[in-house]
C-alpha cells in the first residue's frame, strides 16, 4: 500500500476547474517531485492533502485513511508536515520559538529537545541564530527555518512547496542537498517545484502537471531525458 495515494482528485475554485482527475502515489521512503509551470495546480494539490482546500471529488488516502475525513488541525499529528510556499515563518518570534511551534502537536514532549538538537545539527545556521527574530532572517535562512520547523513535528512525510523560490543558485544547491539528507534519514518527501532540473535531480519519480492534469509521469532520471520535458521544463 502506498503511503499517500491521491485518487481521481477534482478541485474547483468557483467555476474554475483547477485539478482535473489527478491520481498519483507516494511510497514510503521515496522522494516524489510534482513539477509544472505557474498555475498548473501544484500548490492546490498540497493544500488538498493538508486539508486547507476541500476537494469536490476523489480521495486523499494516507496510510489507507481518507484525510478528507480528518479535521485539518489533526493532520500534522498523523505524521504529515507542510513547508509552505513563501516559508510563512512567525516573524515576531525567534528562530528557537518558531522551531518549538513545530513541535506543538507532539505528545512525546521529553523528546522535543532531541529533535531540536537534530534540527540544529542539520542547520547549524539556525543554531547560531536561535535568538534572532525570524522576520530578520534572509530568504535562505527562512527556508531553512520553515524546513526545520516542519521536522520538529517528527513527520513521516514532508510536503515541500517551492523550496527553491527566490533563492540564489548556491542556496538552491544547499537546500536541495538538505532535502536529500532529510530523505536519507528516512522521511518521505513530496516536493513541488518549478525548478524541474533540481527537482528531477533528487527525485525517485516525478509527475508533470499541466493546467490541472498529470500529463507525464515516471522515473525521474528518465523524465530528464524526455524530449518534451527537456523542451518545456529544462530549457534545453
Ligand atoms: P505556482 O507555481 O505559481 O504557485 P501552482 O502550480 O502551485 O502555481 P496553484 O496555485 O495550485 O498553481 O493554482 C492552480 C490554479 O488555480 C491557477 O489557475 C490559480 O489561478 C487558481 N487558483 C488558486 N487559488 C485560487 C483561489 N483561491 N481562487 C481562485 N482561483 C485560484
């Protein structure tokens, strides 16, 4: 059984049919990339998984349970963490406080300290800046904080929305290395990206979304060699 299975998903914004019969799956341990141009519907799909948007049809099965039947605020405690597009860190709180917010739903409070140490190990820059207000961090540091905050919930799967957005090439490299190391340490990753080259470079499999529909899918390395993908998404 797949860890996450999206079946025949239909999402509308009023009259706009944003997601048209989308089906895909994420298996435990995989890095799955969802790539597509602006407005293809990538963020909408993630928001349907986290319960921020209600689907008109279809199913969102997580470990066999339909997430649409679970209250959105309970979804994090099921083991699903979301790193939103644009980071959305709490600007008025310090780095340390932001990280603790990520552990808000955890019952094993005694182990939160250990997770904090793990996040600081993964992101030494956050440790150096633990007392700094999140609003004063650079874009790259805010992305690290948003990722660290998600890891503080000890998720089984992390949904990442455009982690490379607005970052310099060096930072993009760094962020993708970190995503890879998060995956290596056993967390499943569903990655939404416009940077198809980087996303396909670290993903196991990928789905290509165009105006709300999946038009291509398969092994990430094979998609990188696909002529239509090269032309439309890799600028070759
Ligand atoms: P981007 O990479 O630009 O974030 P995306 O692939 O994540 O794009 P979505 O944000 O999911 O795309 O948007 C999919 C479609 O739904 C777009 O046409 C968008 O304009 C539309 N849409 C998204 N949110 C709303 C909303 N709240 N009301 C109406 N239409 C919306």
